[in-house]
C-alpha cells in the first residue's frame, strides 16, 4: 500500500496500528476468533478501524464458525438418533438438504432452523405431526416433564441445587450435549 493511512478526525498521517484478538460467540460452536486491527492517531488520540478492515474479517471468522456449528449440530442430532432423512421428512425439505448444509451450503434460515431443532429436538415430532396444535401442546408438556425429571434427578444426585438459583443455570444443556429425548422414527 503506497498511500499512508490518515486519521479520519484530524487528517494526520501519524497513525499507528495494533492487533487485538476478539472472540465472538457463535451458538453450537467455539467462538469465532478475529484478529482485529486498532488504529490510533498519535496527534488527536482518535481510535478505530480507519480503513474498515475488521468487518470483512469478522464475517469470514463468523462464517467459518457457523459452518463448523452446522456440522456439530447435525452430528449432535445424529448422536440422539435423529437422522438427516428423518429431519428432512419431518420438515418437508428436499432429500439431501442436510448433506448439502453439512457440506457448507447452509443458508441463514437453515442455520436458524438447525439451532431451533438442536435446542428443542421434539420440534421435529411436532413437524412430523403436521404442526397439529393439540399434538404440539402435548409435545411441550412431554418436553417440560423430561426437563423437570432431569432437574429432580440432579437434585437427588447433587443436593438441593435449585434453592436460590435461577432455573436457567441448571436446565440449560450446553452446546453439543445431547438432550434427553425419545424419538420415534416413522
Ligand atoms: Zn487525528
């Protein structure tokens, strides 16, 4: 690069740059790690990304972490006995859709759907029942009952962990951890 960087505030070319590692949380993945640049004007003290280089780096890192998360979510569902074929059938997706997603061609709506199903795998059963309202309510109650039974089991094993703790700290399975659910494949 031949032209010197100038400060957007005062126009000075007395600009120094340093690197800063940023971690951006991506669901069901390790955080995206971005090597960002921080430019500082030595004359007026203005700080920032004067040449707009960081946005592209963030997108590259988040895209890579998201693609990895797609592979993990599909593998995680497979570990619970939920095949790609069942997912596609229940959600009325074309065959081989999940294979394409896993291969890196997953759109934003696809990622969002995978995150929802990875968090609430019983959504597939609701979909498989054509989103029947009564059946859907039944699935919610069954899922809540599984969560409550799990909390009681943990309480029996580790003592009264619920006392004084927000429910979210004991009920949230961490990313990639299988969620106990029984799946009947049709
Ligand atoms: Zn300046």
